[in-house]
């Protein structure tokens, strides 16, 4: 499907270059078709990468960097020869990959991930670096979309009140993560019910930390085990 879209876009560009200057309706149609094929190119690439992420979150021993590199090889090879859409497509695919990573993280079984990964926040942080490196290899100036995943990792691993509260506030204002996903993160943090998380966000958005009932107990137990 991805290869077919690449060929389709190339054909549209060829038709546009051969159209007469006075054929405004034809040029307008071709421009619209060009935009649609470019958008579909991004969405198709994202769908292919979503399969990769599904495998990553479900199986042990899968290397995220290798899987993503393999699935983006054709796309990146094409974009390298198309400077007119290179930045736009890179931004679009990068944003989609981060969003899909978060989606499948929150769809995963928390207990299974903890058994497989140990410190989930640490693994998320490492994955964020892997994803960003993949895209900076294509363009050094690409905006770091993986910052969102770094904030998610912080929420899941932080052990101080101020950082936790400030990061939650930042996520609540981030347009790339939904309110429901923020709720889910806090649910993961303290294994609260959905209604309890809703109550926390509605009644004390500036001081969530103090209302996490078992956080200090678990933190103390972790510290004692380390000692």
C-alpha cells in the first residue's frame, strides 16, 4: 500500500508538471489530489508502524529501534528524494508514532509490563530517545515530539511531589494527549479507580500528589528494600 501511494503521488506530480498554465481547474484538482495522497502517505506509514508497536508491547525480546527502522526504510528512502514534502511528512509520521506508542502503552496490561520491563518509566524514557534518534537521522532540525513520552515517563517514575504536580499540569495542557489518557496515567501511578482519578483531577488539579493514598507507602517500601 505504501509503495502504491508513493507511485500515485509521483504520477500526480508528473501530470501537474505537464498541465497547461491556463488549465486552472485541472491544476486545482491535481493539487488537491497531491495533498490527499501526501496525507494518506502519512496515515498509511503510521498504520504500518502501529503494527510494529503492537508487537513490541505484546512480545518479549523485541527491539523497538530495529522494528521501527525496518518499517520506515521505504518511506525514508522516498522522502530523501522529495524535499518539498520531506519536513511535513517527517513531522506527521513522528507525531503519529509518539501518539500510537502512548496509545498502546496505556492499552497494555500494567502488571505484565512491570514484570517484563521492571522500571516502566525507565524503559519509556529509553524508547523516547530511540524514536527521536530515528527521526533526527532524517533531519537534524526535526522538532522533538518524544518530549511527551519523557513527561509520561516522569509521571510514572517520579518520587517527589513538586515534579509530579507540575508534570501532570503540563500534560493536562498538552494537545497531543487526551484528558482520558492523563487520567489513565494517574490511575497507573497509584492503581486508583477511574472515579477516584476523576475526583482527583476535578477537586485538586494543583496538588495531586498529596491525594495519592498509597504512594508514600509504596515509595517507603521501595526505599527500604533498596537499603
